């Protein structure tokens, strides 16, 4: 859920490892068309995955024929990714030591908002080969209004002073996320070593049952630090809304990559 400067909320950025099994089980993968386009637009198949989490997108790029190295600040997430076959080094990307290694693509799956947009782009430029591609991408999800309204109302009740404004997501989701994408693009431009950034969009849908959605909700950034009693109240409120809709709903996703190629000049 985008915030003006989410990379400053390190305690949230490093809170997703509280339940790695749930995170990996419930977080949706990325469209194959996105993976294929990034691979096709890169000069080779050496990929650096920033904020790789449990390895969801890393495994997809491995399946597409890439060699993937993950960088992940949360040791618990990194350990899960290693067990799933992904090589991972534990560090925040901004301070990670590449040790002279270079890559054909730097990706980040719904994680670049936890990275300083200017320092992150500069580090990416440092490790990318000439012509290599920086491609952070995010899922933008749009549940039905009744589901989001129930979530926002329940969250306001249990966390009235939270900096996370879930109610903003009751509007058009792409509008809400555009400031984040603009900030990513601005960071790429300020790094000064990339071509003009562009957005690639991939639209898709999936059906969630009540239980599937309630299983995923605790992995969302605004909810990972809720106490169990508060989480239960949020899940009860959202579950009642889904029940009122017949026990399932259609989720609309747009996966957006903000991407640019490293210039050939050194």
C-alpha cells in the first residue's frame, strides 16, 4: 500500500518475515508476459532480485532460464527463499556490497517502494551492465468497493493513529499508485545513467474465496504488525463483507513495471 516515503518505515519493510509460509502461499505470482518481456529486453540472463522476499518472482525468472541472485533485508524471508532454491544475500539494497559483480537486469517484485528511490536507482546503475535493465514492478489490486470499505473501516477502528491510510485504496487503484510510480521514475532519472523510464502494464484477474482472501490479508504491509486480537477484528469485518457477496469475489489486478535501460556510456 503506497505511502509518500515508505522506504523510511524500515520496521514495516522488515516485518513480512513474521509468517513466511503464509506470505509465500498467498502472495500472487507475476504475469508470465511481464517476466518474458523483461528477459527479452535485457542483454543477458543474470538477474538481481531486490527485496526478493520468499523468492516468488525469483523462481519465476529461474523458470524462464535466468540465473537469479536475491538481496533481502529480512533474514527470515531470505532463509525461506534459499530453501526454495534461490541464492540470497541478506542486506538492505542501498548498503549491499555487490563485490564487483554485474547483472543484466535488476528487478524488484512489489518491493522497490521499500528502497530509497534515488539511492536504489544509483546502486542499480552501478551493478548493471551497459544496456542492462532496471525493472521494479508492483501489483496494483482493486477488490470490489464493499471489500475495501470493510477493510478500511475495520482498520480505522483498531489502528486509528496508523500512518497507513487504507481508505485511500477505496478509490481507483491505479490513481492511488501513480505517485509511487512517478517517484520511481524520478529516482531513475536522477540517477542519470538510464534512458527514459516507461511503464509496462499487464491486466489480469483472479477469483478469491473468503478463506483465500483472509489468508492473504495478514501479509499486507499495513497489517503485518497488528496484534492478534486486532487482526481478528479486521478479518471478521472483511470476512462478513465477502460472505455478504456470496463468499467469493473477482479481484482485478494491474501489474505495472517502471523500467529503463542502463545507458551504454560507462
